[in-house]
C-alpha cells in the first residue's frame, strides 16, 4: 500500500494552507505490494481479533500508547480497554503483526463452508466478441484471447459469447463447439425474449480452461464477421446487402451481466467480462447516436469540447448501478463501524462482475457513454485506433498475469484535526457510510486520491497534535492451487485446488507539521500535486468543458506563483498601487516547486486538455481521462511530461534527463536519445550519430535492458519505436519536444513556447497581485 502526500509536512492550519496555494492531499495505491519506500507489509492472521477504538473505530497500531490494561487511539486519543485475550497476545509482541509494523496485512476468518469457498474460488472469465466487425479485428481478438488462455490460472472457467444483431453463447465442453443464438430486438427499449439460462445453463457455458483449451481455440477459429446481408435479414431492416447497423452491444451486456449475476456467491466470487468492441453500439437497447460528432457544432455554435464529454444516455451507467446493487440474500462483509459487519440490507455493493473494454476502432464510438461499464465496475478501458500496431494481445496477457483483489472496501480515517474532503478514482462511494468506497476489482497499479480540509480553525496548533492517517483495505484474493494432503497423515493422494481468502490490509501513517511556509514548500512532492490537479481538471472538464479545465489549471499556477513570491518577499510594494518587483515564476529559491511550471505547461499541451478543433478525437480524450485518473504519480508524471535521456553509446548513458526541447538535443552533443512517454518508448538516433553505432541497439546493451525493465514494470504495454534521424520520419519524436510549441496548440511559433508561457504567467501574477 503506497501512500504519497502532496506535502510531507502538513500545513499548521487553514490560513497556512490557503496562503501557500498548494493542494493538500494524498494518493493511495491500496493493493501495491510494497509501500512508497519499498517496504512490504507484515503478514499475519486473526484480523477479526484486532482491537478497535470505541470512539472512531480506528484499528490498533504501533503509534497507539499501550498500557497494561488499555490503549490510547493514535487518531482520536480515546482510551480503550483490552480484552484478556488481547492482553495475553500483546505480552508477546513479536508474535503480533500489529505490534511489529504500522503496515500490516491480516487474514480474516472464512465466513462460508469450505465447500462453498472452494466453489467460489473458481475464477470466471467471459469474452464478449463484436462480430459486426472486420476480419482484421477478429484476427487480433483471436490472438488476444489465445494469449489470455496462457495467462489464466489453472482451474479457471471461461465462456465465449458473441454479439451483433444476435447474441451467441458457445458450448465448448462437448466433442465440437456449438453456438446457440438469440436475436436482439432492434428497438431501443427491447430486451431478449428468453433468459440466457434457458438458452444454455451457465455451467454448460462456463468451461474449465484446463480441459477445454483446444476446443476454446477451435471455437475462436470459427468466428466470422456478420455480413451485411445477415444483419439486415436478421433485423428485418432495409434492402438486402445494405448495412444498417447491427451491433446490439447494450442488450448483450445487460443479458450477460444478469446471466452471471444470478450465480454470484454460488458459482463464483468474481467474474470478469472482456469486451472486444469494433465500433459504436447502433442496434437495440443502449444504441448510441454517433451523429453528435461532426460539424453540427460549428453550425449550432456549440462547444464540442463540452458537448462530447458527457454521456448521451444513462443506459450504461444504470447497467453498472444494477451490477452494484446488493444481492439481498447473499451476505457481504463491509469494513464499517465494526470489523466484519454482515450487511443484508439495501446497501449498494459489488455484484461480482467486472467489465474490461478493449475498443479497437478509428470511428467515433462514444466512449464517454461506454466508459462507466468498465471504470465503475473495477475494470479497465483500452483504446486502439488500428489493428496493425495494436498491443491488445500483450495488454490482456499482462493484465491477467498480475494479481488482483476483488470485493474490496476502502476506508480512510484521519486524526481529529482534519478530514477527507473529496475522493477521486474508479470506485463508488458507500451510500450509507462516509469515506467508505467500494471497488469490485483492483490490481497493484490502481491508485486513488483524497484531498483534505480542516475540521476547525485551530488545526495542528498544539505540539501534541500529530497528523495521522489510517487506510483500511478489506479485500478477497484467490489463493493459487496448493498441494494439500487429504488428511493429517502422510498420504500419496493429493489434490490441487484454489482457495478464497478474505484479508484486511491496514496502513497507519504519521506526518510532520510545517511551522512556516518555507517548510511547507520544501516538503512538496510535485508528482502528487500533479495527480490531484489532473483529477480536478478532469472533473472540471466533464462538468464545464475543456476550456474551464484549462482555466482552472492556469489560475492555480498563477495563485501559487503569487503566494510563493509573497512568502519569499520577492514582491515589494511602494507608494500607491505601483509594484516594484522581480517576479520569480521559475521558483528558483525552492527546488521542490521548480518542476511545477513545466508540468502545468505540459498538461495544457496534452490531448487531455487540448481543444477539439486541434484534432483531438473525443474518444481518445475519454481514454486519457480514464488512464490518467488511475495512474500512480510517477507514471502520470511520465505520461504528462516524458523523460528524455541521452546515451553516448547503447552501453553508456550520457545524461539522465533533458528538457523537452530541440535546443537540449543540439547542445547535449549526444548521438542517442531515449524518450519515455509512458504509453510510447522512442529510441532516436540523431542525424549526426556515428554510423558505426549499432542500430537498433543490441539486445544485451544497457539501453535495451533499461527498456525491458520499464516495459516489465508498466501496467500497459508501451509501443517501442526506433527512429534514425535523417532517414526515418521523426515527427512522432519531435511532437514530444513541447517546450518550443505554443501552449494553445498552434504549433511552432516565433517565440519559445515555454518561455512565452512563463511570460504570460508573469503578467497574470502581476494582475492578480494588483
């Protein structure tokens, strides 16, 4: 569980926070294997025995004052009694995880019988493939699913479904694959005429991967695009051979989620649906009107950046909400005011279906409407504009190869002086309990953010006040197959099985208090500030449009710069209203703040906040919103302002970091440059490089090893591009050299882009001060 704060020393009170101009908050990656310092949690058992504060319900931790019969809560100071069992345990501190570390991970006792737990432990995966597509799309999808088969854990169950103007379910457990189809009604309010369970029993549809892999591969090979004749004939529309639509995605997803949802808690604890989509839903319930993307905004005078970001229909958001509604008869365990509070009331919780969308399309698909199906169900949204250079097979293999938690509940508690203000991330809040978030599925990369506000004007004025955070993360995991003896005696009969395990991970963190604004600035982490800013501008863009998001970002930098100059006494006031000043817009006296102007400039140049008329596709913008809002701070930094490194040879690094400018390339004199933009890795050989240098770099050199290490650590598969200057098209590399580009996107200008941006900030700061 990695926890990073915008400032490592918290502001002393509300006035100090406002005067500084800085954001105050944290990012949390709850399922990360280690903390931000690389330390692993101390593992233990008996999580249900962990003492809790009777006042604020925080958990006992190493920062609590422990006496013989009682303990004082490190968050609220309340004195709590200890049970006789706890007194006995804590007399042997080295045997208790909570006495050894403030970062612990404890197993909770099982709530079901062993037979039920073993059944639920079977991971379930369903592929939903768009047949209203091309041969190239289906070939890519087949490759991706064959790669997925290799990544699935032994004992997994897999189902194959297709959708077009009909919904197909495949039975691959017989000697040959058999598909049963149900026609999708064309009207926008239609539903299937028959339940999928009546078409094919779920356990007939879900096949064991171990024994059916070859027949699954055969079924994949049989997939063919639905012809235009089939679509028009099946739907009864138009003339023969005329394509009038037929991608009944909404009905298919509604039916599949319902199909799986009835067995949640019986057959499985989590099901993942992989959606392979080649275009917008245009048939049946959930169909989208893609005509809203086009030139009509120019004629109507509408702001396309604002009009194309909200969803045009609540269908898919409502579908997710239905996934999250409690199955009333199935008890779930929620981390609320008691450790394992059994909830059988109308509390919105996970229904155990997670949806990952892989959109491979170059046409407007309206991901603004579809995104809720993935991000709010705990899934991911992947977007590829072409089948030719798509990393889809690598991405799905990588996604399935890493561990994930499910049925998660996240709770952040604070000491009494402050509290969480807003929370950000791909979760949904508990409707009853404050500061409780639910996550259907979460991997080690998933990151969430919170900002803070003071409870009162006193703040941390007392020396005894120590800002304290406690993050509790309750989750389930499928423990890989283990060989277990059928009895306690030595036996040659052994079985392999999965087991379902419920765990509680707790991290308690204490921070210092900045006694003055200089200490506050010196403790700033610009990467975490960037993370919170990105969340805020995304929300502003969705609510008010891209222009409002850009305005918010620039205003924040202006205020921060003004407050910094005032704090360091760089602005002097003379008679009247005239100002004598030497404004420092580069934060030269505070190294921790110096990266911020470049990060803001780069974010304004990013497609996330560039205008529609600059050629930014609305689906790509939505994809970036979903990606950026889930990245941990260091990855987000690379995605916004890429890292440019130079090499003297493929085996010798020259400089670890350059600014993103042509001047940096020219003055460095290095022949090789490596740019890491998170989703793209570029190796660029300058036109003046020694022709004897090996191109591309050898596989056993330092540069290649660096590239391989970065690719292995990344949550997605970055594209790797090699460019030889003077011979290959270098535009993709040059486009990342943003510091000589105008901030408003008009390309190269007669003045330096970043320099003119700082001059503009200077003018605005002077106006703000006046």
